[in-house]
C-alpha cells in the first residue's frame, strides 16, 4: 500500500478543516501558508490591547454553525468555554428591535416578534406572515430574487426591513439587500430557525481568533505527523515542481483565496482559473475604539445594533470588555464597507458617540479587509471544488450551500476530503 500525500496550499479555516479531515482519512498532510501564522482572514493581529491581541476583524458565529463547532471539539477545544453564547439579540441602544427570548423553537421566534420593541402590530404581523410563508415554501425562492425583492414580495413592513432584514443580511451575507441572493439568505435563516435548539443563538469569541481555533488546530496536526510550512508562499514555479504534480497517491488542495488559486492554475487549468479569478468581493471594516470615560461600565449587551446609513456606516458594536476582557475596547463592524479608511473611522467614532451617548472615545485601530468575503449576489457563479484529477480547491468562495463565512469555509474543507475518497 502506497502512502498518500496531500499538499494543502493555505492554512485559513478551510485549509485547516481539510487538513484535519484528511489526517482522519489517513493522508500525510503537508500544509503551506504564506503567513507566519495560521487562520487566514480569521486570525489575530500582532497588535495587543490590555495584554490580548486585536483580531483581523470582529467575528460572530451562530449556533447553526455545527461543522465549525464540531471541528473545534475534534482538535480538543471546548466551544462552550471559548464562545459566549446569547439568544439572538439585534436590539439597538434605544431598545428598539428584535431579541429572541431563551425558549424552545418556534416559541422563541413567536415570542421575540410579539415582544419586539418599537414595532407596531402591522410590523409584527408582516414578519410573522413572511416567516410562515417561508416555512411553507421550504425556505426556497427563485434563484434570481434579491433579498430586497423577497421583502417586497412578502410585503414586509419598512421598519422590519430596516431594523431586522438589512442588518441580518449584511452580517450574514456581507452584501446589501438590493444585490444579496434571497436563496442563500433563506438558507441561513432556515438553519437558524429550524436547526434545532440554540441554532439561532449568537456565539461571540471570548478569546482572540487565533486562540479560538487555528493555534490548537496546528498543534493537533503537528502531533499527528503533519508537516506545517508557515511563511512559505507557493508559487507557480512550485506548482510545476514534482512535489506538486497530482497523481493517485499525491493530491493538491488549493485553500488559498480565489485570486491566488486562479493565479496558481492559470497555465494548467485556464477555464477553472478564469472563473475563480473573476469573482467579486465585498469589504468589511472593523474600527476598534477605546472608551476612556472614567464612569464607563461597558455596554448593556455584548453586541448592540446601530442605526446605520451612509454617514453612520457601522451596523454593530461589540463590547470586548465583556467578551475578551479588554477594558473599554469596542469593536465596531462596517459590513459591505465603502470609502476611505480614516474617514470611515471618524464617522464610526461620531456614530457611536451619538447613538450610545459615550464620551472619550479614541480610535485604536482600523482594519479594512477589501476582499473580506465573496459578494453574495444573485449573479455570482462560484467555481466547483474539482479542478483536475487529484487537484481540488476549498474555501469560502467554492460552490456550497453557505455564504462566505467560517462555516462555509469549514464545510468546504471537509467536502473536498470526501471527494478525495473517490480517487
Ligand atoms: C473582517 C472580517 C469579518 C468577518 N466576519 C465574519 C463573521 O462574523 N462570521 C463568519 O462566519 N465569517 C466572517 N468573515 C469571513 C471569514 O473570515 C472567512 O469566510 C473565512 O475566514 C475564510 O477562510 P478561508 O480558509 O476560505 O480563506 P482565508 O482565510 O483567506 O485563507 C487563505 C489562506 O491562504 C494563504 N495563502 C494565500 N496565498 C497563498 C500561497 N500562494 N501559498 C500559501 N498560502 C497562501 C493565506 O495566507 C491565508 O492564510 C469575516 C471576514 C473578515 C475579513
């Protein structure tokens, strides 16, 4: 019996997930990443505040991310200790909006809608009717329908769209409602609403992102004989070397972002490369603020929704003192962000000052990820995982049921290893 070698290019959450699944399937794994740390877009930065690192961007998971949670357990982590779980809460600082009580499904949804603060009966009725229709239709809709069209189709009230659907769509799909795919939106909604106990809960990292999974995953892989090559960028010349020639006993998985995967495949697999290289992305900006007001005791909840528009661009603010024990630190998230970095940071600083009534807010760091996620539009056609015999791609952009999220990346990594079984 020949040994099977798997070379994985990229140690983001997709590459790590593929590596774990491959080790479990008996592959000898060789994992490469340009960076000197694993985690890709979901990793910590070198900059520390109060003795703990900042993250490349504030992340939030939901209870329905079962593959991610199970993967964390596989590498010996306890998600219950590392993630702070709260029932879905999208309330604004003025108390308006939806929060689900800690009840079994579907009572949590029914009671949450009935008790939504600042909503009239016709708002609540429009959402209840839409939820009932979505459920009856199996949470599917025509492929080309946008979330905006979905809302119009189900006659959702303006308030429900503005205070619930828009922020939910931006945080789950990182795409504005006017372009976002209603089909993908409904799929995430279905998993959250019907996915069993706790599926709709918000799970917020209570530690930095590298400690949340990538570091422990690397240790798990190394302990099982995997070769980890951090700080090594795979080039087109490497792809031509014998080590990267796919064969029945040697497979390649490109777990790098689509632009890079396109570059590495352009000579040998031009049509796959073209598709991967022509995807469009959306940005996310995280503005870290520090509140130095002497009487600041933290926010009322670890996550608070913000009323947002063009001049008030952030949708959510996270209280890192409650989450990661970094006193006074707030992480403000601008999904689908546009505009110049410093201007954005100042707008967010003003927005948080006004809406939360805070003073002494200082901008600590602004992280702009221009290609944070794939634009989850109706027009986007995602490439398949299969590139050529014994050569595959995985990542949050590869065809799959989920938008560009940690769960999408993790599932994609696991899927690719399932496909390798058929070699
Ligand atoms: C600011 C921000 C906020 C986000 N918020 C959320 C959230 O709240 N919830 C959620 O679920 N998701 C969120 N996401 C999305 C989530 O982070 C991504 O979907 C996920 O991390 C993608 O993982 P990946 O492994 O597919 O890709 P990546 O993380 O991009 O990993 C690819 C890896 O490949 C490496 N690489 C590239 N080229 C080469 C090469 N030539 N050789 C070797 N290595 C190479 C890179 O260094 C990188 O480590 C957010 C993303 C950002 C940026």
